[in-house]
C-alpha cells in the first residue's frame, strides 16, 4: 500500500515538474527585437511525386522529364507532312529549343524570386510587432544556428538584437502523371509513363529557425501550396513571376501570423 502511494506521489510530482518546465519559445515571446541573419533558397526546383499513400516524396528523376519522347513524337508527326524527314527533324529540333528556352525562363524566374525572399522575411518581422534589426552580413555564407549553440550570444551582440533568425527552403513541383481510367476501375493505364504527359503543381517549403543569447530556441516549418497546376509533356513547365508572387504573399502571411501570435502570448 505504501509503495502504491509512493508511486502515485512520484507521478504527481513528475507531472507538476513537467508542467512547470520552461518552454524555449517563451524566450521569443518576450523578446523585443529580431535580426534576420541568413536567408537561403535552393537554386533548383525540387521535384516531387505522389507515392501510393498520396504523400509527396522527392522524385530523383524529376528533372529528366520525358526527354526523347516529345522529340520522337514531333519527328514522327513531321514525317507525315510535306518535307518528310527534313520536316520531322526540324520539328524535333524545335522541341529541343523550346525545352531549353522554357528551362532558362524558369531558372531566371526562380532567381528573381529568390532575391526577394529576404525582403519578404523582413516585412513579416516588421509587421508582426517585433523591432526589426537589419543584419549587414545577410549576403554572407549560410549561418547555422544549431551549430552555433551558445555562441549565438556573440551573434546577438553583433546584430544588436534579442533574437537572431535564419530562413531557408526551396520551391518545388508535385508531378502527377496522366492516367486513363474506366469501366469501374478495370482500366487504369498510366499513359503519362508513355507520353510524358503530367500535371505539375507549384509548391514551396521553408524553415524559420530562431535563437537568442542562450542558444537555439526552435524552428517552424511553412508549407505553401500555390494551387497553380500546369500540364506538360516535356518536363517541368514554366512558372511565371506572377506564379512565384503567390509564394511570396503566402510565405509572408504565414510568417507574420506565426510571429504575431508568439508576440501576443507575451
């Protein structure tokens, strides 16, 4: 009986100690200023595909697209036109030129977007109730707050801020190949595997990490689905600056909302 009471008392004490334990995020809640010390966006579009459970998984062959299929299709179509083989070769060449042009445009749009993310983050901090401290070395190499540990105290002093923040992430696409279904599910053909035809949905994933003079506080992930889907049979299609603007707006809103909630908790 005594052992039973002892165990109960020990459990109650554990619960009490656990409930009274400090939450590292409280150090952010009570802070006055934030300095954004590093921002990074991957220079390549990350390709994903849906697995059997419907979850997004990285597609290692995502950037290969269906190189060759569209050229062959163009060549075959040209053969039956006036000009025969010459016409077919010309059509295939045009497909290659189109793919290169589209890829270059997408790369340039991603670069332009990446250069704006820093300002997006600063805007979110400024409009969430925290004092914004601009860090002069923002364009330097990546700063890992996890590796810094207690040395973040020195970084806070340099930045003249209670909190130092880093933000990194990438833009991606989720690829879903075209399928032909019918007869109550008896027919389920992956026609995209043969034709290269697929739908690509533009997404983005970013991680915000914060630390103070005591060390790393924690991180927050932001997942963004733009809702923009484009079809292509030649690999990843071109997404415009207007498409990337949706990522800017949603990332800014999500970050601002999270930080504002933390500030209100103080």
